[in-house]
C-alpha cells in the first residue's frame, strides 16, 4: 500500500544559504544543494535533518546488504505535486553517500591484491551511509519557492529553520589553518610517476583509459557547517552536498557531474559524464578542438551506454549530447549526456548494481581500470568517486559523481577539522604526466579559493 504524501508551500523570502544559516544548531543537517545555474539539470535544493542512519561496511554487509538498505529506506509513496501541478523530485526516502570501494561489491574481479592495508584512520569512515528522511524541505531555484514534503505522520521540518534570524553565523565561524594551504600528501612528482606507469599499461594493451587520483590535505578551525555553507556559496556546484554524518565526520561535495537522475514517473534515466577540463573560459575553443579529450569522453559514453543497457528497455538507450562545453564557476568541462528508460522489472538498487562506480572515474574497460586504480593508488578513495544524493519513494533519484569532494574529520574534541580532498585525471596513451598533474591542480581551484578567503559574517540573501 502506497503511503500518502504531504506537500506544503512555505512563504519564505530567503534562499538555501539563508535556510542553512538559520538551521537549528543542535540538529544534524543533510543538504543536497544546487547552484541553480542550469534549470534543466540543477533545479532543486533539498534540506533535511539526519534521521536514522545506516552505516555500511562493504566487507561486512556485501552487495545484498547494501541493495536491501537502498530498497528498504525508500518505501513507495504517492508522487508529490505542487499547487500548480509541478512535480517535486523528493517525497520521502533516503539521503546519503555510497563510497567508491562499494564498487567491488558489484565488480568482484575489480580488486587487485594490494599488499599494504589502508591506514586505520581511513577505516573509521564507513563505506556508505544512508539516512532515512521521512520529511524534507525543497527549494525550486527558478521560482524561489520553498516546499515541505513527506510523511504526514513525521515531525515537521520547517520549524528547524529560525525565520527570525536576519544575520548569518552569529555564533558560527571558521578560519583556515596555515594560511589555508592545500597540499598533496605524497612527495612531489609521485602523481606524475603514477601517470607514467598508467600510460605504460595502456600502451601495453591492458586498458584504454584509467582515472588516477591523488590526495590533498588542509585544515581549519571552527564550524564545519559554516565552512561548508561558504564553500557551497562560493563554488555554486550543480550537484553539491553537505552531510553531517556524526559529531566528528562530515562530507562536503562541490561536484559538477551528474551520475544518475531517475524520473520516477517516466522511468527515464539520465547520466552526464565529464571528460576534459580547462581552467579558463577563454580555453573553450582549445578544449573543443582537443582530440585527446574528445576520445576520452567517447570511451566513457560507450561504457555508460553499455552499463545502462543492462537494466534499461532494449533500444531505449541513446546519446542525447555527444559532447558539449560547459562553463562552471572556476573551470570548463566537456560533457556528454546519455539517457535510457529503466525496465519495469528494475529499480534504483538494480540500476546502481549495473552502473556503480561511475565510469567517468574508473576508465575503460571498467574492471581492468579498477584493478589498475587499486594497484597504483596507495589509499582507499572513500566517498571520493562514489556517489552522493537521494532515493525517493516516489521513484525519483539523483546521485552525483563524488568528485571535488572533501571528507571532513574533527580531531577529537577540538574545534580543528582535517580536510581530505582528492583530485584525479583520465589517463590515455597520449597523456603527458606534467600536463595531467597541472589538470589535477586545476580541479582543486574551487577549494583553494575558499580556503584562501578571509572568513567574515555575511547577511543572508533573499530569493535567488
């Protein structure tokens, strides 16, 4: 039996940044945020309190346990509609992340026999966290409209936002440590060596493309929520997220990339892989003309078509956009779009089992690329290159590719937070190690800009 859904329009005159700064300080926040710059793809921001959280260890629960959690946390409910019959993306369900290492659950041959175990501190992070969300706030960027949606029996969420506050961060602050420096963890030249080894494997016929990443670290004092709000406002990511997982762990994503969007009514699945990056708007023509970047994207489009074909109606998978150049606040990207119609015998769990991890952050062929990643990268990726988003009981879902993503870890009872941030590149036979290292640094620009900025209290803005 399908549960009813309540939909209530809220008469608020502030945007998501204003709502996040007014959010109750004692209630953990889950935020899936949008820059709102492209109404076709990033129309919504969703805010919710962290409810019951399922923390998943890939080795302990296996693929069956993960897929069961995905299904059980989003029970079927009525599709939600606004007063003007515009369908909202979320009714009730779950919000969370699925880390990269969960990919080995669906591709068991992808793991290489690594001799050195991951560091114990890294094991403190779960492989996935899915939080039950019976009720949430939704913001529609184009109209500046707020709605509260979800289970009518659940506690209302709007009361967690203090409408009376006029100035943001009256008691929230953060300040960068060591001048906001974001430094690579490995020695200088280490990443170039990994690229060189990957090129050798490609030229030896092991793989066509593999995505190799490196770790950067920084730190700040103060409020992780204040830091995240500033970061999301500055970077304006299309598929951003901030999840307060517990008192010592939070996840911040400034992702520009869509992994999966599912329209629960039409059962249409959309993926928008990115391959090709330039740091400046005046590099558009050069990126468009790059045969190397075009070949990278073409390989991933073919991979994503194959992955979607496992669970979509035969003949429904098609390339809507083969290659387009998109401008983001600090960077240019080349993007493709692939769509398909999900089979009536398949659900979101089946879709994830067929496509995870995202092909744009593994390589092609996917399994061999994952083996190379596991062999060359010395530490677990964690949330990075996994997916962050929601699954709703109305059948809709949206998951980003968790790039430009930072794991925030508080050091004991102190106010100091450590930032673990990764950046990577798709390596092909023509890759130049120094150029790939430079592209990696380009992908840290948004976070470096935020850390370098001086933190100041800011008045909340109005509708956007």
